[in-house]
C-alpha cells in the first residue's frame, strides 16, 4: 500500500529540485516530469486495484502522526482513487503533449505542472477544510503560470483576470474555512459533519462561503468571464487541464463539502448549475473561436454536473453516479477536443476541416461530439436518461425544461461545428496532425467507449436490449478498408441472417415495421452495388441506422426504445451529412431530431414517474399528466415524421443526401416516427385537454401536412426536393389515418406506411438512377429521357399511377380507405382537404414524369445511358410487389385488418369471396365495396381490347421525331425553350400561393434569429474587463447569499 | 361472367353512338348561338371515318402511341364501372367492382394517360394544356367530392346502386330536391369537369391552333373522338345517378344525360372564359362553400 | 455600543475589506487595483484574528513565567487562527507578487496600466 | 459611468450587509474550543515546542505550511516565467546612491543575523521560518539593489532554495517512514521544553523554511528588478 | 488601562481607515503605496494587541516590508515603460 503522501513527496520533491536545473538539463527535466506523472498515475492505479480486489480498505492517512481533527488527514477510497486516476492520466498525457514547451521552458513549466497535479491530487484526498484553501491557492497560482505557455498579450491579460478572480474567490473560501472553525472548533470535515444538525447561524454562513467559493471556481453563469478568456487565450492543452483535471477536482471537492450544506444550499447549487448549463450553451451559439466555444461548452457541462450534484437531497445518492457519468464524458471529450484543438492551426471553426483528411482523427472527433451531446452508447447518455427519469419522478419539471433546452443549444453548436469539419472547404489534403499529439485524444475516445460499456451497469432501468444489431456497426467499422461491394455483400448477408432468425419472433406491428426496415435495408443495399470504390464510412453508418431501426422495433422498454431512437438518429444524421451540400440540412435534421428526442425522453420519464413501469406499457395510464405526456411524445415523433411546422428539415435533408441514402431516410427512416406514434396511440389512446380531443387536432395537423406538403412538392424544380415534400404529404396522410383512432383509419395509416415505403424507395432510386447519368436534379434541365432511360421511365410511371391513387394500382386502396374512414369518423372537412391534397399529388407526380422523361430531349443528354442494373433491380422488385398487391389487395389489407381487429374490433372491413378464383375478395366497408382484382381485370381488359383495335387499325405506323407534324419536321427552336417544364404550375401558385408561404420556415428562422440575438445580448456581459468580471463574481456571491437568506 | 362482357360491349356500343350524335347536336347549338348554320348532326361520323381512312400514321414514342388508348380506356372504364340504368342487366355493367370512389378515381386514368402521351409529343403547348387541365381539375374536385360526400352521408352508402335505389319513388326523392345544395355544388363542379366555357382555357392551346389533337391524327383521333363522345356521357350518367334519381329505362337514361350535357353547354355559350387561376379560385370559393353547406345540411338536418 | 478590543478590530477589518473592495471595483489603474486587494486581504486577516481573539488572554507561547505548560490552556488564546492567518498572509503575498508581475508584463505590451486597455478578449 | 459607480457602491454596501451578518453572529468565546484546548494542553508534551503557533504551523498543520512554501516557490518560478521575455535590463550605475550602498553594508549583515535568529528560535519565541525568511529576503534584496552588477549569483539562490526545499520534503518523508506520519517532528528527540535544541525536527524544518522563503522572496524581487521593458 | 487601550485602538483604526481611503483615492501612486504600507504596519500593532505576535511579525515583514518594496519596484518599472513610450 503506497501512501498517497508519496504523490506529494515525489511531486514536490522533484518540483523543488527542478528549480535548480537549467536549460541544459531540459531533456532530463522533461523525463523526470514525465516519470513523476507516471508515478502519480501508478499510485492511483495501485489504489484502484487494491480497493477493487479488496486488498486495501478505504483508508485515512494521517500527517504528522496525530489524529484528526488535530492534524491534517487524507482519505483514500474508491471515489478518490478514480478521480485521482482521471486527473493523473490527464496530467501524464499533458506532460507528453507539452513536451516541446517543456523542452523550451523546462524549469518553470515542469515544476509548475508537477506541483499543480500534486495539488489537485491533494485536493481530492484531503479532509481538512483549511488545507483545501492552501491547495486551492496552489492550483490557482500554478494555473496562472501555465497559462503563460502561450506567450502573447492575450494570454497575459487572461492570466491576470484569472488571478484577480481567484484571489477574490479564495478570500471567500478563506473566510468560510475560518468561520467554520470558529463556529465548530474544528477544521476536519468528518468531525464537522457530525455537528451538522446543531450548526449555529455562523456555521451556515461559513458553509455557504465555502460552497459558493468552489461553485465560483466552477465558473457559474454569470461569474465566469475570467474563465472564458483563459480558455480562449491559453494553449488548448491548458484548456484540457482546466476543463478536465481542475474542473473534475473542483466538482469532487464541491461534492465533498456540499454534505455540510442545508437543502437550501443544494437547491442553490442545482439552480445555479442548471442556469449555467442553459446560458452558457446559449451563448455558445455565437462563438466562432473553437477554444472559446469549447470553453462555453465546458462551463455548460460543468453547470450540468453542478445541477445534478445539487439534486442530491431530492434524488438521493444516485446523483453521484449520474453526475459522474456526465463528468466522465465531459472530462474525456473536452480534454480530447482541446488536445485536438492544439494540433489544428488557425483559430476558426473552419480550420478544423483538415481533420477530415484523416478518418481516424475524424472518428475520434465524432466520438467526442456525440459523447458530449449525450448520444448512446456514451456514459452521458445513460446519465441523461437517469437524470431526467429521476427529476420527473420528483416533479422538477422546470429543471428538466432548463436542462433539456440547454442541451439542445449545446447540440446546435456542436453539430454546426461537426458539420463544418466534415464539410467545409479545405485546401489542405494532409491533416497535419502529429500522431504523438493524437495519442491522447485517441486514448480518451476509447475510454469514452469503454465508459459507455460500463455505464450500462449503473442503469436503474432494465434495458433488456438486443445489442446484436450494433455488432454489425463495429464489424463494418473495422472492415471499412474493404471495397464497397464486399461491405455491401457483408451487410446484406448480415441483414439476411438477422431477419432469418429474428423476424419470425416478431409479431403484430413489430412484424410490419420489422419487415419494412429489413426489406428496406435489402432494397437500398442492392442499389449500393452500383457504387464503386470504398465509400469510406458509409457502411458502418448505414448499419448504425438500420441497427437503430431494428432495435426500435424490438424495444420493449422505455429505455430500449429511447436508446434505439438515438442510435437511429445518429446513424441517419451521418448518412445525411455525407451528401455534397447537405451540411445545413443535416444540422437542421439533427436539431429537430434531437429536440424531438428530448421531448420523447421527457415524456417517457414522466410516464415512468406516473406508472412506475419500465416497459412501454408505462404509457398506459390515466393521470392528469397524461395529456401533457401525450403531447410531448407526439411532438417528439412528429419531428421525425415531419408534420407540417416541424418539417423544414426534411426537404433539404432528403434531397441533398446521396442517391441511395435518400430512399433510406425517406422511405424507411420516417417510418420510425410512424411506429413511435403507433406505439404511443395504442397505449395512450385518445387524450383530451380542456375538453378538446387532441386527436382531432392531430387530424388537422395531418391533413394540413398532406395538403401543404403536396402543394410544395408541386412547386419544386428539383426532383429530389419534390419527392421530399411528397414525403411530408404522405406522412401527413398517415398521421391523419392514425389520428382517426379507428380500424379503417389505422388500416389507411399502416397500409399507407407500407405503400409509402415502397413508392418512395422506388422513386428515390429511380431519381437516383437519373441523377447517376445526368448529374442534375433540376427537372427543367432534362426532358425526353424516356428515349434514353425507358426502364426507369416505367418505374416512375408505375410509381406515379400508384402514388396518385388512380385505379387499378394499389394507391387507390389508400383513397378508398381514407374516404370510408372519413365518412365513418365524420371528419368531413378534413376529408375534403384530403381530396384536394390527393388531387394536388397528381400535379407533382405528373411533373415528375413529364419534366425529366417526356417532352424534348436536351442535346447534352443525347448520349445518356439507362441506369445500371443494380439500380434498376430493387426498383423492379418493388414493382413486382406493387403489382401483386394491386391485383390482390387482400394480400395486404386483409392481414393488417386482422391485426387491427385486436386494437379496434369494430368498423373494420369485411372480406367476401367473389365469383372469380385466385383469392380475389371484395372488401366491404360500412359504406361501399371494392374488389381490386375486378378493377384490374376490367381495366386491363378494356385497355387490351383497345390496344388490339389500335394495332389492327393502324396502317404504316412510323416513328418520327418530335415536331414533325406541326413544324413539318423542323425544330423551331432549341429544346431549352420548347420544353415546357420550368415553373410548371405558375397559375397554381398564383391561385393558391397563400398556402405555400413558408410560414414554418419563417417561424423557425425567426426563432433561430431571436435565440442568437439573445445569445449575443447575453454575452455582452463578458466585456473583457477583469474588474467587471470581479463585480460579476461579487454580484453572484451576494445574490446567492441573499437568496439563501431570504433577502435583505 | 361471359354475358356480362357481352352486355358491356353492347352498352358501350350504344353509348358511343349516342355520344357521337349528342356531340353533333352540341356543335350545332354552338353554331346557332354564333349565328352560323353549323355542321350536320352526323358530322362526327364523317370525321371518324376520315381519320380512320388516313393511310399513314406516325408516332413519337410509346407513350404517345398509348396515350389515346389510356384516354379511351378511362372513358369506357368510367362508364363500365357504374350502373347506367337501374335494374337493367344490360346496363348494370361492372358496377360490382367498386363503388363511387372507384369512379371518382378512375376518371383520372384517362387524363393521366393522355397527358403522358401528349407530353411525349414534345410540343410545349400540349404541356401547357396539360398543366392547366390538371390544375383546374384539382380545384374542381373539391366541391364535387363535397357533394358526393353529402350524398354518401345522406344515403349512408357509397354504392351507386344503393344510392339510385334510395331515390326511387317519385322525383321528389331525387337528391336534387332532397339536397339541393349538394346538387348545386356538383353541377357547378361539372362545369369545370366538362371543360366547357368559361372553364375551357384548358383547351386553349389546341386552338392556337396546335396542341395534342393536332399532333394526334388518324386512328389516334378516332380514339380521342370516341372518348369525347363517351366520357362526358359517362360523367352525366354519374350525375344522373347521384342527383337525378338515376334511370330505370334506357330512354330515361338517354334523355336525362342529354339534358345534363346541355347544362354546361348553355352556361358555356353565355359566359366568357376564365383564366386558370381564376377558375381555381372560383371553384375553391363558391362551389366549395355550397358543398360544405350541403354537408352541413345533410349532417344536421337529414341524419 | 460597548466597544471591546475585538469588536474594534472586527469593524476595522470589515471596513478595510469594504474599502479595498470599493477601490478594487472603481480604480482603473492596475497597480491601484492590486493595492486595493492587498488592503482587502489585510482587512480579512485582521477580521480573522479578531474573530479568534479571547479577551484577556495572552499569546500561546510558553515563556516560563506568565505562561507555563500547565496554564497554557487557561491563559493563552486560540493558536489556530494565528497559524491560519500566517499562511494566508504568505499566500496573499504570493498572489500580490504574481499580480504585480502580470501588471508589469501587461504594461510592457500597451504601455498603460489602465484596466480598460486589456479587453481584447471578450464575449 | 455614473451608473457603474452607483452599482459598485451598491455591491460594496451589499457586501457590507453580508459582513455585518458575520459581525452580528459573532460571539466572543469565553474558553477555548476543543481543538485549541487540545493544542494548548498537549503541545508541550507531544511536540515539545514552547510556541504553540509554531507547533501547529510546522507539525500539526505541517501540510499547510508545506503548501505555503510551495506557493512561494511557485510564485518565484512563475514571476520569472512571466517576465521571461522582457530581456535583461542594463543596470545603471548611477541608479544606486551612495546612501543606499552604505546603508546596505550596515544593514545587510545585521538583517541576515536577525533573520537566522528568528527562524532558529521559531519554536521558542514568536516568529519562525516565514518571518525570518522575509527578513533574510529583504536583506538579500537590499544586496541586489545596492550591487546591481550582481554579486549575488542567482544560481546560488536557486540551489539554496531547491536544496532546502528538497531537504524539507526528505524530513517529511522521514517522518512518514520512521515516525507517526508525514512531517512528524518526532524523528528527532523532543528534548527539553524551552531549549534551543528541542521540539524534535522543528528547528531544522523552520530553518529550512526560513532559507527557502528567504531565497524565494529575494528571487521574486530579483526577477522583477532584472526585467527590462522589451515587449515580447 | 483598558479604556486607554480601547481609545488607542480606536484611534489606530481611524488612522488606518483614513490611510486606506487615501491609498485608494490618491492620484499619487507612491503616496498610495506608502499609505498601504502604513496600514500593514499599523495592522501588525493591532495583531500584537490581539495577542498574536507571530502574525504581527509576519505582517510587518511581509505585508509592510516586502509588499511595499515590491510595489515600488514595479512602479518604477512601469513608469520607465511609460516614460520610454513618450520618448
């Protein structure tokens, strides 16, 4: 057992000796410093190992041979050991990282670093309140030294401000420590703790002083201007130390002292933390300098931990683990990011774009960003879950709101940054990152993954998840060096094998959506064979999205559902981001998804609080809260289904994605939201708020989405955008169907979901095929492609007949069902709009087929070839399915109907045998009837007869070029002017333009601008004047004091 | 099944010829209003045989070739999917395949095919005509559907046969009298659906003087003209069935449809032409409100 | 008010702290600010010692006559605050020295000691 | 500006209110609390120092003191580091007045002896390493000012400082290894209360502290004094 | 005796407060530094009266002595800088 004093002995002894050395011994100094740090780390590891195996007991170490409270003692338990390990590892890497600086300024730097980390360790170990003051000062002073590693006037000014601030803070602490001594006669923490119940008013003031001093050390809003300057001006490696080691220590220290505090002090800490989290992230929105941005983010994260620690009286001791989860993530990710920052030259967010030249570094960066945003599988994700669950259990909704809003802001700037890194213009082809400097970030990224793995053990909810799908992600990540076709085959095989084993276990809705997701995977992957090269990163990300979807379907618990939801979001975000110009769209996708996910999380947490269940059946409840929960969850899912108002991310995201990603995100991914809605509606049923049926509101939302989505689609020039808006419309129909809460309504919705999956996959692939040949998405620049790409044309033709609901193809089923459902439900107004929307759908579909395929062939497209076989194959598979379902609609509808009868026993369709064979059955509803097979046969019959007549009648039928008749074979003008395709429905927008005003977009733009304005106003606080920062600190201190003591 | 097919062929044959004649009459009426003598009533037959007799015909592509077939399939199909004469096996057609909704949707089959065919001709004006047609159609659809919804609510059925059955027993049982609002909405919508003036700007590109029918000639023309004969008739039958008590005999059917066909003609000769956006606005205003009132009337007073 | 030694000292310490704070917040000159804070520190030290003062007792040093090992606990005051203040003074000096060195460095850059000159980093 | 000033007044007043709360809560104690009573009762036996404050500073709360020394050490290091690129100032002869040199010659030896006396007797009389160190530091500073060309080698200062610090740690380590704990003074016999050589390692430790503090303080001042005014 | 002590201390205190205000307000930097040094020196007398000789010595040596010293050195340096700038 190595006494923790050895850390002090080695640190200080070596530190003092280093004072003697000169420039000539720089290498030696460097070695010794490294050695000492390694020794620190070793001691921590030694203790962890000892404590873990039970070889050591958590123990108290006394100095000077006297027992406390008369001497200073150190305590070392598992918590201390882990925290000190974190600090020391960071120290070790820092010393390695700073070796150039250490070789340059060996004497002061090595010694100061050593002493500083020794001090941090002691702060963790010591149990004496005054001793804390001494080591706080040591930390502050060494900080003011290492800030100077960057020798410029920014760093000097920052150091000065830092020092000023910390002298005021330490005065608070000193006064507190002294007062506690006068009041209790002791400086020994555990001793004082025993007297807590009998604290005199003086002791309360003392505890307040100490706590507030450490809270200010943790940079609460608004008393944190000094810290931001340090983050910006100091070398990023220092940022890593401050944000990682110092903050970790201070938080641990705070947790140590907080036990002395009353519930009021806890509450104060929690509020300060939550506000800091919110405002700091808010102001982060306006940051352009990466280091300062990281500073804001650090401060925010620390605020969150503060808030969590402050919740201890409410949530119990579990908060320590939650706080640790957030802290660990912050520690690893922030240190890693700061280290990366040190290797990037340039001080703009754009300059980070060089990272993407190195896939490993980019991955590391991605891990940090996702970990900070609390995505699975990182510890912060589990912590966030536990925190929100816990908070809602105690009814702290305001705090939940603050925290969730804060984390949304954080995600905005983190992902804006991430998008810039992945997408911004960068001339340099070399990442220019030294591997030596990347080692630390790499190690920490791995630690984050490992931390996530272990964090699962601390989950209070049963997760009962099947993590097998995630294996595919890992495997493909590892095999990312392989050519695309090999990975494609591998992933296809994995999907195949998985569905072979798992699909039979599914049932009901699970089965339907499981089939959609797995079939979707197969269809989109078949397309993938058309891609050449390696497609780095594509397959693991695809696997991630599909893994998320499959896990979503398999989820039986709230946690499992949320986990899968986040995995899916992350995967799809990456996929969307891969598109050439998709960065802003990917960002808005991420924001809406994240906002939605937060609502889902909060909703789940409240549901759990109400029912106490962990399974999805927690949503079955009858409580005054249920409408609120219902609204939150619905909104959450509606962000994914892109209901009108929440749809603005979709057109860009779907259209700018790569050709085979568009069908994934449009045809398949959106169904996740539908599935969520089904899960929700099945369990919560109809909810009322103030007597208003929320389902009626949703039906309006659905129908408006359908109408406006379709109208917008009709106005697009870009064929992918057209399809994207069409998805808004289609999903609107599905929502409309679901909101009816009737058998037919759901039949409409679910068959609609399946059909939308088929059509959209097929059409996006067809359009992708066109793009692969023409490299253009503007429809008016094409034309006449039917002559060059007839196979694709047929697909689009079938697609539009089906989608527009013209009999005899399957789309008619949707119309028929919707009308019947509307009549049944007496939703006449919505029904009328649904019809209008359906008619408008016809407009955009015609445009989609006319503009690129019909009319005149443009000169530049005369040599275009048919899309490749791999692109066509999945489309024709879909056509086969569509034709089968069209001919025998019962194949699909009757089965779904049976399933729905469990949920809605009444009002379903009746299926009656008809006179003709092969299972053609007539569907009978309350109002009408329909036999798809007859319709198909009659139509084909008439068409066939007429075709034969035509063939017989015609004589000498010749194919001639266009215009042969009217212009006698002379082309009057260039195709550019005679192909009527641009601004196709000008008259329509003239008539109904008022419906297409981008209100939603304006609204969100307005929101975004206001949010940024406020951020800008807020950060005016930090005017750069150290004196003002001091006043902030004093102001903060006084406000807190008078809040605690009930005013003047 | 076999007899049904035979009946259907007979019914279609009758309706085609009737349609040709009616079209001739309509052209004469237009001429008379314009103080011209006009063509003979059998002019359509002359045109048909002339077109048929052309020695060569050309095509611009597959869709161009198939367009008229789609078109006529749409017209005949619409007719065949509904019972033309109530209780008469000859004219019951294939109405067992689907209800009112099938008819409403099937209308577009021909429109779509024709639009595709015309588009392939590469002629800019045909595309313009198509966009106009589609745009106007969407607007027409709304009041029409509202009217149909009112009817469906009123009779608790979407089955045409059922709806006709409920209107039997005196003309006061007709929807026209039981629900005049819905009927009014539908009749106004019909003006647009028939693409007669004032809603005939859709056809304007043909008049300029090129467009789909110009590109289409010979036997294509035959198909298109046949469709012109049967499609409006089919629509009239639909209206008749919905609002005017259907028909129990062939003669009644022929008379009623003729009168119905005269309705847009009469309106058309007395009004100027609307631009597309004007007609869209108009349909989404007057007829739509009437349609909504019709539904309200049914919902609150008849149920 | 019944003034006693320790109360005077307490009030003095507090006044010095307030004056120091006031100076620290209002003065523009870096040296003045540092000076103000050192006055604040002095006030704080006086405050601490005054808080620990026991009236009528003497310093906790055995001199063999007035204070012996036996009566130490009865006649001497609490030694702990003194030890703490001692530490605080030394640390305060360290901080002041550092602040002054920083001020000098800042002065080298801008040839000024006005704190408003050093606001390049903000927001 | 007016607003800002009134804000400051408000802040200061509010802080005054806070301090007044402390004042109001303060009750003059009649007797020692348990910690102080323990120290005042047991110091003579356990530590063997006459000056209880010294006993606390060096032994009972020796860790604080070590930290304190470390603070000064850091300060010395960092002051040098801050001013590293200022360049050396060319000391000007005429800067040093005759009076100063004379005074220095008289004062310096006396000061140093006084300083040494103060820290060696730290366990017996008021004063100790810090006070003595400060006196020595002042003396050395005077030397530097009086003789700007630098008869005082900085290297000597650094070596003294480092070695005394290092020895201090070693003594602490000895306490850990051979006695009750880190910085235990009982590695040496306690001796008789009141003797110069008593109180175990306290005189030794305090001397080392004195040396270290003295050298540290003077090197702080030396660093500042040597700085030129080149902008980095 | 006690009363005398109190009066003396009160006087001292008033002097210190005045010095403090002077130190803060004075435009003349040397005067301010001297005033601050005086405060420390008087504070050490206070400490002595409060039966804390160790603190008194420290305050005198460090607060009154070294700190004042340091301030003067810095003052000279900064004045040199400003002076040079003017040249």
